[in-house]
C-alpha cells in the first residue's frame, strides 16, 4: 500500500517535471492578442525607424522607446511623434503582458520586459540611440 | 496482535502520505521558474518580425546551385607539385 502511494506520487512528480521541461522549450508568442500587437508595431516601425536613425527617438533600458531629442523634428511633427512614441509604448506593454499571459504566467511580465529590453538594444541598428546605465549612447 | 499491526501499517501509510504531501509544494515550486533562455529566443523572434530583420545572420547561404557566369573563372586546383610533400619522420 505504502509502496503504491509512493509510486503514484513519484510518477506524478516526474510527469510534472517532464511536462514542464517540454513547456519550457519554447514560449508561446502566437496568440491572437500578441499577433495583433505585433502587426500594429510592425506597421508603426515604418514611421519610427526614421526617428531612430535621426536620433530623435531612442530605446530605453526599460524596454520602451522615448523621445531623445525633439529638436531634430520639425515643430509641426512633434505632436505626431509624441503620439507615435506613446502608442508604441502602450503596445510594448501589451506585448510583454500578452506573452506572459499566453504562457499562463502573468507574473512573468517583468522578466519578459527585462529580456526584451536587452534584445531590442542588442538588435538596434548602428546609428540608433540606446540607453545604457541611464545615459544615451549611439550604437 | 494482527489487528494492532494493521493499525500500525495504516498509520505509517498516512504518515507517508503526509510527508509526501508536504514535499509536493517543493516539487511545484521547482517547476515554476522563469525560462530565461526560451524568453530570449521568443524575444528575438518577435523583434525580428516587428523590425523585419532577417532571422539572424547565422544562416549561411548555400551557393551550390549558383550558375557561374563565366566557367573560366573557376580555377582548378593545381596539383603539379606546388604542395610540399608530407614529411615522414
């Protein structure tokens, strides 16, 4: 009887560990919500990339974008630029939340954001401004 | 005696269940760790899609089927003694 119970318990533990190992192999980034956010960000990138290049907008250590130097943009476009940056950051928040939720762990949002922050900066093209230790630096 | 023993083993069984049940949260706790490597991979994929980057430079292009514009450009390996003979020691 005791052997039986212990056996069942051990089997359960192994199953739990194994199913987790499989789940950990990849994070799910393909929910409709995440796909919608990605599509919106992809479309917005066409507008933002010029601002990254000019140095008007940079990538922050928190995994967001920020207006770094508004004076590089004509006065008439600054309102639109602020809107773009705002929308991008809203979508980025939704992206991090969405990926965490898609994998059943909403509490992972912060960790996911931290990793994205590093990867955005790492993948930024040369000439773009990125934040490192609170300072803007040009890649 | 027989009855007493049955009781004993029953109690032992319950004690074992209690101990194992106490161990279960440990099992679950180990299970819920943040998969950093998987997250990094996912981040790369998502960023490549959003910024429309080629999926990493680490994909070597196979030039095996590239039609040569001028066959004369292909330099044959010169095996007429340009290589020094292997030393035998």
